[in-house]
C-alpha cells in the first residue's frame, strides 16, 4: 500500500468510471447493482464502501472472493445485453442530443420505446458523445425510428434524428466544400 494517495490518478479514475457509466454501462444492469447496493449497505457506510472499491481499483488490487458464492456462469450471463450488430444488418442513427444535455443511454431507449413499438433486440450499441449520440439499430426499424422521433420536442428543443454519415462521407463532403 503506498504511503500517499495519488489524488490526480484517483480523480482520473473517478472521471473514467463516470464516463463509462454515461456511455458504456447497461442501465438496467447498473440499476440492479444500485438497488442491491442500497439494500445491502447502510446509508452511513455507502461512501466508505465506494471509497474502498475505488482504492482497490486504483491500486490494481482484486477484491477478496466471497466464500461459497461461486457458481458456473451461464452463456446468457456472459453475453453483453447490447451486443454490436453486424454492419450488413444494421444502420447507425444520429441523435442531436448528447452528454451536454445530460442524456444517458436509458433515456434514448425510453424515448424509442415511448414513441415506437421497436423491440429492445433491434437496438444495438448506443454511444453518447458531448453534443450528439449514435444509436445502432436493425435495418428494418431504422426508418420507423427516424419518422417517429425526428422533429419531436425533447427537453424543450426539437430533436434531429437521421442516418449517421460515415467518416468517409464526412471527409468527402469537407473536400468538396474546400474545392468550391
């Protein structure tokens, strides 16, 4: 155990964890862990447990194993809840909302579910950036989502939803604009 805390490293670790929570973590699974944490850890000890977990992670240590709780994981548990879809069967949609508007993947899922009848299995990876987001959807539902969500008012502003341009298309557009 180091005799001091590298505060900058710890702060960067917290920032990294918060970024992963906002961009990569499955909100349903996080909510399950959150409920378990609230149920099992008293209000007065939650900060201590979180600090201990941060300390262990920051120092590269693994957590002690709980006795008699190990079991074989099923294949369903090992597969991510939102696996990326194959390129040929999916489209990427552009959403004009992002982290700066405090949007999380669960809000985008909720918005799609509220305005369409698209199944959860038809939605793939959701990537939230600062000012916009990308949502991977099955080809068969892309147009339905665009028609249902493009132009609606979301948190006081009109939402733009359309097909995302690939990087090569963006580079080509920039080159054409420079030629003019």
